[in-house]
């Protein structure tokens, strides 16, 4: 498989400088909050935006460096836009043929949109539009595929099905794929490697499970879905939280720290737990939100995730007090979360 | 009771406004039967003016299209210093009193004008020729097309042009296959507006081109010239202009509805219309 190399690319954006180095030789997800510069990275690779410095290359072919910049039409790159950017005045077939003449049928068949060949994009559902956009991008026979928030334009119902479809497709493709998303769950579902980007800089790169197991900082932890508890560590495995609660951790630390606790590591009970080794938070349930067959409850400073079954068995309701407990080994000590600067634009 | 009175007054006001707008047009046709209208078309003054009007306006529209479209696209797609000023200046002929436009054209292209001697040197004399009519029409009518075209190009989603480039199309193919078809409704609307403005052109034309029958006398100029001589002829010419205007109005609305249905972005911007 080819390798897409982003080497020290730099570009001054409105409120920060984008600066990163990244190798893409499989499916890589660039995750970060909106305005982190994710879309700009894709535009630089596609040739729609030129970086101030740095180099983009696919294997030995240089796409942009200090001296030259290939225009987008001379780079074999497939870019699927967030809103898909299908040509509204052309049929599905014409959209695909725009990328490559006389080969539309293969791609229409492959993406199961042959029956939509004569439809206009305006008549399609979100999932169908995405298939057309993918067919069109791949009809160009790209060396690299770029996906901008591939699931953001879909409603929650379609999203799960499309995500599974997209996962299978990406597994089949033998080209590097760089996708950007603000949703860690989507990234974890689609990509083998995840890079977290904030304010134009990479914070951490690794497999999704590694990011969850060892978040590099509080931002990565909270981005991967962890609760953050701020407090003060005195050099032992005890952390005094800001509200006074004493929490046991697995690793000793000193100074201001954040504790990352994942919602699925928290157990809920209506009675105080007998195991004194557990950290316990006793607080009323602030809210109950169902996510498919899982339920997310906000309890005091944390949110916990349990099955719908457990919720029914425990008879938990918003407003009632509950015991939320988690093991010392369920916590990860990370540097304290700095409040993120308000950022604008991408 | 007071409420009913208010409703009556409201409906009456709306009715008066509508009648006021339609009555003059109805009156033209009330006083010319279709047979009479056809009869007057064989009147040489009417026929000459009709031919000159259509010929000069069509040529002016072609020039506006060929030169105005690149300017409009440039103003819509590039961000450069002084762009806002350029957009405003383009609209200047629109608000200029037509007589002032005529003087300006004379001062620029007249025998003693800025470019007059250069034009003379290559054997071109503009004022009081049919070419002068075309120049005057193009000058006063082009801003209507250009501003509409700028709005139409601005309304096309830049991501579609970007998508076209990543799919292997160069800038030219992108323009003709993606941008132009998407802006087409707005361009047609702009063309209809500027055609109507050009057809009705009076002030700048009479100053710069004069009103010579068979040479520079367009329909509006002929209406003015025949007004005291042959009122029936003026009615016939007015009738012709009304019919053409109705066709142009239909074209304008067709263009606007196309633009709306094709535009993937904000609703189409249709600015304040000019005083002709």
C-alpha cells in the first residue's frame, strides 16, 4: 500500500497555526473539536489550499513542497466532502461519469446505486448521497482517499448502518484513507489509527484502544469519552478532589491533576457498596439519556453508562440519590485539563 | 364596525395600487386594435425604429455577455484589495442620470473626447452612428447584468467547484460544466433585466447617438419623435414594446426560479431594481 506523507506542513489559520507531520499508510482518523483545522488538512492534501511550508507526498511523488504545488486535478486524490458536494444539475450517472467517462456502470453496481442512475442528487436520501459521493471519488481511481466528516450529515438512525457499510468498504480498499471527524466513536469504529488534533497540533496518535487506555492528556481523555475529576495529588495514590472527596488511584502523582474515569467503569447501586476499596460518589441522578440499549446517567460530577436492563432492575429515576462507584484501577491520572481557548473556523 | 371599515379601506388601497399599475398598459391596447397594430408595422418610421432597436439591443447584449461575464466571475470568486469598491463602481452607470451618461460617453468617445483622437486616427467616428447606440445601450444596461451575474456566481457552492477540481477537471472544464450551469438561472435573469433596460434606453442614446431615422432612431426615440405627428404610430410602437417587455418579464422569472432550484446555498439575492 502507498503511503501519504504530510511532512511539517504549516499554515496560519485565523486564531492558531496549523502544524503537523503525519504518515498515512492505512485508515487513519484525524479527530478533534470543530475548528481544530481538520478540514484544512484535507484541503491541503487535495490541493485546494496551499500550506505556507512543508511537504505532502505520496510515496516518491511530491504533491506540494516549497518549490511546486500540483493543482488538484493533477493529484490522484478522492475527496468526499462533508455535505458530499454532488453536482445538483447532473444525474447520479453523470456525477460518476464526471470523474471517469465510460466506467460509471461498474461503480454504480458496486455501490448499489444502479437503480438511481437517472435520479438527481436532490431526490436522494443521506445514505444514498454518500454512496454516490464515494462512487464518484473512487471512480477517479485515487491513490489516496479523503473523507470529511463522513457521517456528520446523516441522521442517527441511518448513521449506524452507514458506519458499518463504510467500515467494510475501507477494509477492502487498498489505498491510504485519511478521514476527519469530531466524533471519537466514529473514528474508533472506522480507523485503525486515531490522531487527536486540537488547535492545529497533534496531541496523541495511536490505536483507539490505546488512546482510551492511556490518554496523553485531559483533553484526549475527555474526547475519548472519559469523565474528568480535578483535584490535588500529594505524591501518594490519593487524590483530594476539589469538592473534598478523597479518591484512590492506581498510580502515584503530585500536584494538580485530572482523573479520567470512563462511564463504563462506573457501577451504580441504590445501597452503599460493601467493598471499602471502591471510590464512591453519593449524589442524586441529574439526568437519564438512552443511547440505543445503553443508558447514560449523570450522577453528581460524573456520567455513568449502564445497560437498559440494569436501569430497569435498579429502578433508577432522575432526581433520586444513587451510589456511583469505581475501582482505583478504573482511574487514569492525566495532566490537568486547561480550558480550551475559544476557536473559530476550520 | 370600525374593523369592517378598515378591511374595506385596506382592500380599496390595494385595488387602487393594482389598477394604477395596469391602467396605462391597458389603455395602450384599448386604443390600438391588433389589426391597427399590424397596419402600423408597415409604417417605415415604425419599421426602421423596430429593426434598429432589436439589432442594437441584441448586439449590445452579446457584448455585455462576452465582456461582462468574465468581470462578474472575477468579482464573485476572487478576494482582492479594492474588490468592494470595484463592485460599487460597476453599479455606478445604474444610478447615473441617463443624460449624464450621454455626456460622459461624448466626453470619452466624442470627436473631441478623451479617446476621440485615437479613434479618429484609426478611422472610427462613434457619435451619431448606430455603433454609438450600441455603446450607449451597453453602457447603461451592463451593470444590471453584471450585478445579477455576480450574485449568481456567489450563490454557487464553492465546494462544487472544489469537488470538480479533485475529480480531475481543470479550471476551464470546472467553469463550463459546473459553475456556468449552476449560475445559468441568475445569468438569464440578469440578461432579461439588462435587455429590458437597453430596449428602453432613451437619454444616453439621444445625447450620444442622436435620433436619426434609419440610423440611430430606436423605438423609444421614435415614440418621442412621432408623438406630436402621428399618435397612432406611437401607440403601435408602445404596444410592441409592452409585448416584448412581457416576454422579458417571463424570462426574468423563469431565470430566477431556475436559480432558486439549482442553488444549493442561500436563497437567491435579488437586489433593488433600478430606475430606468
